[in-house]
């Protein structure tokens, strides 16, 4: 268990104070991100994401996060059955809502660690398909469950559908059917030339099956025989299928949407306005068609002839990197390219014209040029604020571009396993620069003067004094060689590792550990006015002022999600998350006045994690009275405690009413302030 950060603050000379009690973080977009499942029911539209469940009551014009009661927010599928809304997760069972998603209740401990893939309904019978445990059945409205897997030789269920009195299950070894509510199963693969079933749906007496690589099939005799129906279907990797009226819609893994009005005899590609062609799900509400994609939700009101993005409020993007200058904010996302804001992030535009790969890994600016690195060796450049991008990867290998930097007119790119490459001709050609680089798993690059510095996974830090022509290992004093991030601040080099932060005053020749207040792996470092911010692998942000040797947590109020990147302009701190887009906070909330911690005061919480109560201890004793606040990860105060005297003796506080999760206990006294994290685990 992580040792809890302890700090107390007293006044010293000049300038700056940390105020971390009520962090005023707020999400600002961009909007979109991977939507794994959507479902609609007469004006209520639901989107299942890795951040939880979103609801729109205006056809996607705006979205709200609806996660009350969801202790696992990695949603795999959403399904509606009458007045009940079900949400399945990838590894944490399923939840039910009886009030349109306002609150959720976990469904039965039998699903505690089970991934849910699909739901199907037959009268009072509820069938649940899982990723590893086959099919479950409830006959009493979900109160009790049993497995129904006799004859089901594949327990990885991708899709369940009911046709008449029969239940069908799609797997990666074909289609199984049961005519007795799952008590026994048999394979029905006759005519299927591809057995990797990804989608199933029913229309009257027809059953349609989508496959991964084999396109579409139809059965007109309850699965007795299958026939391929791929005329006009130019891409055979089907992700989802749905039927509305006389039209069949098929979504694909990368080529968008196809529609057939002839029972599958012919297909037409319908992608006008669809800026992301990785389709995950389809739903209908009256004349509206909604698509879940890797870039949010799209709407068509004309049978798919045109599509429009409807993502306002859907804070679900996986942000990888930033480049910020004054009010201009660029951010890269792992699956949806680059977004640009000219007004500090108040509004955003997707700027992907010319980006043939939108899986952005890195970003760097030099003068009026911005460079982005993507997967598969793709590097792009813009000199017009992203209006258009040019590919500049002549001769670059097909590897992910994880880091970018420049020295003069030379561009350097760091890759995992293939080392460092450079170009001195604006990307027309690239040359490997790995002489002396004994570890080529490069994660981060930094520049100190004219020196180039590379951080590697497993090999520590390397220095080049001749612009990449040769390298020398620089690990003296560096006790951990997994280097995730490097920054240069006031001629000092800082490295984030599995053992926290190290500092060097001579470009890596000698390192000193700088971990007072840090106990976790540091994955991201950034600086502002010689003040340093560190992001740890438990999703916390710490601050180190230029005149201090102690780190102080300042991330209270952020969602409990992986933080990938952090950046600044003169007014704000920006944080890119893995699943809830960008969050922002005024810098003046954080940097106001410097304080230091004395050695004679201690504060602890135990046990941690806990389920029923926590003990808090202050040392040394005091006759002061204290007010303590318990906050959730959104910074909301959910419990207040008053102590007349504190010190020496434990104070036992009940937490029995708190759901499982991460919380912060905050308090302050005369000239000091403390915030500590604790975990409720049941």
C-alpha cells in the first residue's frame, strides 16, 4: 500500500502557496471518444463508454454523465428491457437502472468479476452473454441466475438474439442455437464460410449474421442453412448490424456504414459526413439513426444519406498530448486525431485534414510549425494552425512515434524498440541515430541547450552532444532505469521513473532523487515558471515550487482516470485524461504563496484501504478544534466531521455509508493545511 503523502505548511519567504483543499477543476472537452454501445427508448439516448453511461434527451445535442451507483464505469454494452436499463461492463459484471439511468444497482454477486457482452429477452426470461463464462439465465426478473451452457462448446459469447422460441449465440467458432431456453445447445454453421461471428439480428423469419472478414450471411430457416449476402459490400469486417423498417444497416471496423433495402441482396456505402468509420453500435429512435463510433455519436435523420456528429457534453476522449501557446490550445487524441481551440479551450474544432492516421502519440511545435507523431511511423506537419497537414515521413519505419523534438532545423523522433531518427530536410528522408544508444526503447526526448537527451524503458538516460550522431549512457545515481518523462527547467534535468523523480544539474552525469512527498511511479512531468508538476501512476498531480524540496498534491477534484499529459499557458493548467477529455483549472488556484513542512507534525489515516471506519492520528498533541471534510474525486464535500481536540489519540470515523472508491480527507489549522487520500474497498 502506498505510503500516504504527509505535509504541513508554514510561512517562509516570498512568493507562492498551494491551495489544494477544494480544487476547482472542470472538464472543457473536446467532445467525443470511443462509444462502445448505444441504446435508445423514446427520447432517451444512452451511450456506454469507458467513462460510464451518458444520457441525451435531445437527440444527442447535449449529454450528461449518469454514473451514480456505477462502481465500474468501463461499459461494454447497454440494453433496454421495458422500464429497465441494463449496463454490462468488460470485467465487473452488470448494473440495472429503474429510473432512466439516474441511479444504478449492481446485479447479483455471481457477475462480480465477469465481463458482459450481450443481453437478450424472451418474455420474463433474461439471457446474458459473457466473454468467458457462456450464457446466464434469469427467470425471476434478475433476482437469481444460473448458467445454461450444456452443449455450448465456446464460452466467449459475442452476441445473443431471440428468434421466435429459439435463442442464438454468436461466437468465434460459429453460431449455436437453443430451443429450450439454453438448457441445451447445438451448432448451426451450415453454409457459414467464416465462423468468427461479430453480430446477429433478426427480422421476421430472417436471421442475419455479421462476421470478421467474411461479410454478411442470412438464414431463412432458423439457422438450418446460411447464405453469403455480400454484393456491394466492399469491406467484409462487420462490427454491428441493425434493422429499421425495410433497411438493414451494417457497421464495419474501419469502412463505415453500409445499407441494404433488398434484404441484403445488394449493399450501398453511406458515409457522407461520417468522420470516423469505426462503427461499434447502431440504434434507432423514430426516424433518427444513431451510431456509436470510436469518435463519439453520429446522427442521421435521412436514412443514412448524411451524418452529423452529436457529441456536445460527451467528455470521453482519450487525450495523449498537448501543444499550447497563449490562447491557442492543440491536443492530440489516441483515436480521433487533433483538436484545436483558439479561445483557451472554450470551444474546439477537429483539425484532421491531411491526417491519414489519427492515432496521435506525440506533438511538438517549433516556430509556426506543429509536428505530430502517430502510430505506424506517420509524422505530420502543419504551419497553418491545423487547417491542413502534410505527411513528412519519407523512409520512416512502420513504428509508433512516441516522442518529437527539434534542435535548430533538425527534427528528432523517438520510437519504442527502434530508437531515435532525425531529418534535416523537413521529413523528406529520415536517418537512424542510434550509435551508442544501447537501449532503443525510447519513450521521451528533451533538449538542453544544443544537447539531445533520450529517456528509455529499461536503459535509463542517454545524452548526445552532437545532435544524435552518437550517444552516451548517463545513469550515475539513477536507481531506476525506466524513464517515462524528461524535462529541462532552469538548466536542471528532471526524470520521471518507477522510483519517482530524479534531478541532474549536469545533463545527466549525476542524478539525485527528489521524492519528498512522492512514493509512486511518475509518468509525466511539466513545468511552469520554474515550478514543476508531476503526474503519478495512481492519477495524482503533485506540485514542487522552485524554492521547495517537498511535493504537494494538487489534483483533488479530477476524475479517477489515467492522466496522460499536462500543459500550461499563462492562465491555466490543462490535464489530458484517458477517457474524460481535457480538464482545466486556473493557475492562480494552485500557485499563490510558498510554504514548507516542519518535521514535528505528522498526520496519518489507518487502516487504508478500509471498509467500515478509519482512524486519524495527529502528532504532536494540540488543543485546537478541527473541521474535516471528506471529498470524492470530483471535489464534492460528502461528509463533514468536527473534532474538539486532536493529537496523540486516534479518532475513529465511520465510513460505512460511503460507496467503494477513492476519497480525500482535508483539514486545516493555524498556518497549515492537509489533504490525504484514502480508499474505501468492499
